[in-house]
């Protein structure tokens, strides 16, 4: 596959093929990550420095602390990536970095590092949308090609995206309030689970009864979602125990069943009404056990289902490199600046 792309720091478009090496940097939140990917699909090195333990005591990510941690980690992570890949800067075809959405101070660290590498080695630079990168995680070690319907579920976003080609995609459904990951974290706090709450809630849900409590599913038209009412229902349920022992596992399981069933119904509706045969799961919440189980059950109905392996669900730089290779809607303005929201 040959792709001709416009890039920064290059007087003419660069041609990518199966031997192209893209080094990417991701620093949108609390992971400092760098990777080298060959031909958009083969990961040669993938290094991630996580800040989870640092932010645990605060119950969430503190932007100023996260940015300082990125500054301390960025050079170490880049050096380790070159070492793991067995490459030097001159070997790289192009450098890529996440432009947004994310925490501004954090994004600046990674984006400026990637631009600096491109300048230092006189190579093209490609700016990448973080959400597109999550979709591109599904290209790694697979033969996935558009068209497909994508379900993007993360801490800040819940979207159904129609991907017609590498150049054309359309958001056809999204949350009108809380994102899935946001709802998970809020419910986790309600029942006393420590940060990060989502994965811990998922683990407890696996040993609970998903039908112990009937929780409300929001009636939202089209392919859109709403999870704020569900969160409020869980709050009332928790308060109803008023000092009595609370069946935490059952509450987690019931909440997770409601969320995953809602996502499944909307995705299936989008597949049927748009006549697509491939479905892609992406984003940090794509690691959730029940959501994966339900979406993968679509295989039984004849659909092809793709989801990244666990280490490529959460923020990483391999997905940024893959997105830089495949997707055409990248940033080609030399003055590109970071942005916080999609």
C-alpha cells in the first residue's frame, strides 16, 4: 500500500509504503508514550510511562502534576523507544504527535518533542487527532480496512462513527451528557472504589449478579446515548441501603449490564440501518470485559468484529503512529496548536 500525504516540515508530500517507519509521541493525559510502527501495522517498539500511582492519592488526574511528569519522562521514553526498535533518528520516515483532544499542558510536551525530533532529523511531521488514533489501534497486527462502524468509548467520549474510507468518517451518534468512562468513574466513587475506578468496577462486576437490580436505560433517539440518569439511579440505590451492608458486586454488575446492553443495541442498530458488515471497538473502555463480550457476540450474527489487544486500548503511541500512516484527515499546518476538546 502506497500513500501520499501532506506533512509539516516538508516541501513536498511524503510517500508512505509498507516499509515506512513512523515514530509517534502521545502525552494527552497521564501516559507518556513513544512508539515506532512499520507500515502502519507492525509495532517495532512501544514504550509507556504511566502516572496512575502518582494520581491515585488525588482520586483523579491533576493536570499540572501530569504535565510536570511528562517533562521528566519524555526524553527517557524517547531514548528507550529508539533502543527497543534498534533505530536512529535518520532511519525514521516521519515523526507524529498527538495534537488533541486532551490536557493542554500535557499535549504541549509530546507535541513539541515530536516537532523537535522532526526538525533535528529534517523529517516530515504529522499531527494526529487522539480520537482517530484510538480507531487506528485496530489496524495494528490486523488486515482491517474501511468501511466499518466504530464504537469509541473512553473517559471523555462515547461515539458511533461511520468510517467510509481513510479520508471520510462521520460521527452519527454520541453521548448527550456523561461519557461511558466518566459514568464508570463517577459510579465507582459512589460505591467507594479507589482511582482508577472503571477497571476496579469491571472486576467486581464479573463476580456480581447483573440482574440483581433493574436500572433505567435512557430512551434517546437515533444513535445517541445518555448516562447521567443511570448515574443518578445508582446514587439513589446506594443511598437506599443507609448504613446497611451494600451488595457492591451486584450493584457493579447491574450497572455494567445496563451500560453494555445500551451500547450493544445502538451499535447493532447502526450496523443494520447503514448496511455495514464490520464493527470496530476502540478507546480506553474497550478493555471492559462485558462491553467486549457483547460487541464480539456480533460475530455470531455474521459481522466481522475488531478490537485492540489490551495494551493498545488505553493511551499509547503505537495507535498515533498507525493513525498518522492510514488516516488522511491529519494536521498539515506548520503552526498547528494543541486543543483540549474535540
